[in-house]
C-alpha cells in the first residue's frame, strides 16, 4: 500500500511539473508606488506590466508650435484627473510633429496629480480587457498609450480595440482613458474605390442623404470611438526654425551664432525631406555636439 501511494505521488508530481510548463506564470504585482510609466508585455509573461524606470523627461513647455492641440489635450487630461467626463483621444497626422511627445509630456506634467501611463503595443490589443481589469481598482488615473497605431486592411485586430473602447459590455474603467497616435485619420488604409460605394438616399426635394458604403462605415466606426481628434500638420519653415532655435537656446546652454546655425538647419531639413519637430531636435543635438567639441 505504501509503495502504491509513493508511486501515485510521484506520478502526480510529474503531472504537476508538466502543467507548470504549460500554464502561464503567475503575474508579479507591479511597483505602483515608485513608478509612473509601465509597458504591457503580455499575459504569457511573469511580469506582464513592466515598470519603465527612466521615462522621458519632456515637458509641455518644450512642445512648440502646436498650442491648440496642446491646450485641448491638457484640458481633457485635467478633466480626467478631477473625475470629470473626459474623452479618449486620437492624435493623427504628419510624422515628427509632436504627437507622441505630447503624451509623454502630459505624464511629466501631471504625474504628481496621480496620472500614470501604460504603453500597449498593437500586438497586445486583444489583451486590453485584462489590462483594464488590472488597473480598474487602483486609485491612480491611467492613460493607455497606443503609439503609431495603424492596421492593414486584412488585420482584424482593430475590432478588439473598437470593442474595448465602447463596444463591449464592460467598457472602460472610470480611471482609464486611451490616447492613441497614428499617421492615419481612420487608423486603416483608405482607397479611392471605397468612395464609389457611397450612394444617395432619396429625400424631400434637394435633401438627399449620402450613405457611405459598408467598408467606409467600418473604418469610421473605429476612429469615432475616440471623442477627441487632434490633427497634426507639417510645420512651415518659420515654425521649424522656431523649434530649432528653442532647443539650441533653452536646452544646450552653448554660445549660439544663429546667423551661422540658421542656414545649416535649413539644409539639414532639406536633406531629410522634412521640416518636422523631430528633425529640428536632431539638428539641435548635432549642432550642440559639434559646438561642444570645438570649445
């Protein structure tokens, strides 16, 4: 009897070891008290919500030439922090114009008021309900940050995001908003042929209703889940130079010969085919580094 029991226990232990290899690890509790930014790594990781130990220190004052967008998203975030109604936000438009930087600057501006950031990649959008379940009982206010969000026409994962925003029974927790950036206004590719699906519905006199085709309706239904849209457009030459000047004067604290730096900044942008804020920052770093070597 004893030998049979020992054999059974041994087999049971072997089975449990195999199950441990199959089952996902038990998630570790994040360090909520000492961290303001996190990155979601997935449910199959023992540390599904990893702290970002050195988040970028960009401030709202560093964001130049997009005052309207900055004021609108700041107001929406303040409403959220005070427990007032606030919207999910879609920041869309040209590359390098400050979309992602603006969200990172919001974190630094309002972290002292309880704002926290959770970065979720597109590959983990299916796990948004689990992310929100982890956050909903916390006293902090969380922005789920989806950067450079876009979907191909055959990618069905956008439907999971749509359901998480408004379509599911559970919905977003009161302490969670979604801020997403994208180069596409509707997050999905748009084709000329889709406009041919639109049709007129008869009405009284000239009051005909335009009904979009199903393809267009499906794409619009995702972006409309975001209550606040902020558009970002390419900078003019003067705006680009203003950003370059700001970074050179305010961050690098080096003697500035603007008459010499200005034409080089324009050439720098011309070589890259873009007068974006990102290019302005890159030129300022290059100029400051070169000037530092000469001193």
